[in-house]
C-alpha cells in the first residue's frame, strides 16, 4: 500500500534556492557530459575510433555507440528508481553524478583505434554504457527533488529547473568545442583537442558533487518513510498497476526526444559534412538555440501551473509539428538567418514541450513509486525516441539521398506524441484538490494514484 505525498512542510528561503541550484547545476553537468559525446560522435569519433573507407559507415558506427548509452539507461533507471523510492532521492543523485563524471573523464584519456586497434571502440562502448546507466537515474531524481521540495502551486516551475539543465548542458558542450576548434588546428583538434571537453568534466563534477551533498532529502519521501508507507517492490507495483499510464507517457515523451537529437546531433553532422557549413557556424547555432530553450522551458512550465499541463503540452506539440516540417528546408536555404531560425524554432518548440512534462509525469505516480515511474517513462521514452534518432536520420539520408524522409520521421514521431497526450487528456482530468496536490491527475474511471 502506498501513500501520496501530502501538502506538508516545504523547503523555503535560502535552502530552497540552494536546492533549485543543485537540481539545475547537477543536471546541466550530466547533460554536458552526455552532449559532448554527441558532439564528438558527429565531428571526431568516426575518424578516431571507427575509421573505414566509407565516411557514412564510420558515422553510422559512431552514432550507434551514442545510441548504446540509451540502451543502458532503462537498467540505470530501474536500479536508481528502486533505491530512490526505498533509500532516498539525494543518495541516488550523488551516485549518478559520480558515475557519469568518471565515465566521461575516461573517454578523455581513451586510446584511439590507431593506437590500440579494435580495443578502442570496444572500450568506448563499455564506457558509454556506464554513462547511460548513470544518466538513467539522474534526470528523474533531479526532477523529483525540485518538485517534492517546491510549493504546491508551482510544481511545474520547480520541476522544470532540472529540465532547463539540458539546454545549458548542450550550450556548454557547444561552447567548449567551439573554443577548442578556434584555438587548435584541424590536426591538433583531431589529435588531442577533442579530449579537453571530456577532461574538463572531472573538475566540474567535483563542484557538482559538493553542491548535491549539501541538499536535504525530499520532504515527501521522508513523510512516507516516517509513516512506514513505502513500497517494498516499487517497480513491480508500477508495472502491475500503471502500464496504461506508462505507455501513454512514453508516447508523449518521444517527439521532443527525436526532434531534439536530430537537430543537436545529426544536424551538426548534416550541416558540416553534407551542406558544407563550418564547425564554428553549426556550434554557434547550437549555442543560440540552447539559450532559447533555456528561456522557454521554465516559461512553459510556469504557464502549465496556471492553465494545466496537458493544454500547454498539446499546444507545444502543435508547434513541434510545424518545426519538423520547417527544419531541413530552413537549413538548406543557406543563409545564417534561415539556419538560426531552424535551430531556434526547433529547440524552443521541444523546450516548450519538455518544460511541463516533468511535473505531468511525476503527478501520474504516487510518492512511493514516483522515482521508478518517472525513470521508466524517461528512459524507455529516450530509447524509443532520441537514442537512435541520429543513427536513423543518417540511415534515412543514406538510403534516399535527401532530407524529406527524415522530415517525415520527425512528423510521425510528433503525431504519436500528440495522440498520446490527447488520450491522456480524454482519460484523465486535472483536479484542483486530488489527495492534497493541486494539478494531480485523476482517471475518469479510477485514481491515477495507487
């Protein structure tokens, strides 16, 4: 038997500001680690770890290792989710940050294919699996720390602070690679310059670890532990009682993942290798677009606190549909204005969708299975969505020789998410007073909370 979190004492003042910063900063570091891999996979890894006679084959291999990290995410999410619901949110955030930092630093010192042969890509994949395992528990825990500490009327906003760490991680990775590309020759960049962003992670992780160790445990989690109302096997309860909700939430999560990773990872490769733009131009575009996403994410989440999560997400997905149709035509138009419009439009649209999703998904599950539920949705959705999106986009272009199939792929993903959110809106209704939590969702037939 599980119990929902009640509106009890919430962190306030300086402690709340510190917690928000810890949630945001730690997540930004985790996604910095994740996206420097995506950037390197597009720019360097095909030649450094997967040299073949075919540039397309090398790129596919590099993007496949990028996807391998997503394969490990559900396992990490299940493990971190179980212990996050049994032991606590804070401890899992510390462990995930350490795991991600160690794995990223190891990539920075990994020998190349030329130095140790086939062992190099094998080790890269193994390290990538550790990265995926670690990030599998990161985002869910960071979201819950913000939501479960935050005021009842601002759950969307407080849940979005960790989401805002994603574009900041993207921005930081783009800036660091942009700087390294500026201060090194092409030969130096391919030899050692690409390693610097990975090695910088070691210092940043120490800072993030100090910050995260200083935060308090979630009040909602402490309440169910004090009342001995926690669940012994949260994952089992989750699958047995919430499979319909899980399927719909995963479907709604797919579009921003696929669109975002096509733009951020495949778009970088497409722009430099196919369209002939410089690395500086494409990285600068990612910086610009990341700033727009950083602004839109908390704004859309705050709006969802006022008018409802489902309304905001449905509207944002409609914008994603337009962004899917416009992205490649704008890229191929060839002006800096069109390039900027393509990236800003796409990342703002996906950011507007992602902002309210953190609170929406957390509200679908009771406190005692919330970490597990959120982890399941985010990590399975990431595999079906973003994990292999760059690989699929590369394969589609290689097979058909144009960007139209990739556009159709993004449009199809957006329609899946629109339908999923639409069904959620039909089956569930926002309630202003459901188990003491404003905005919690109730089924029209049965309670969403277990």
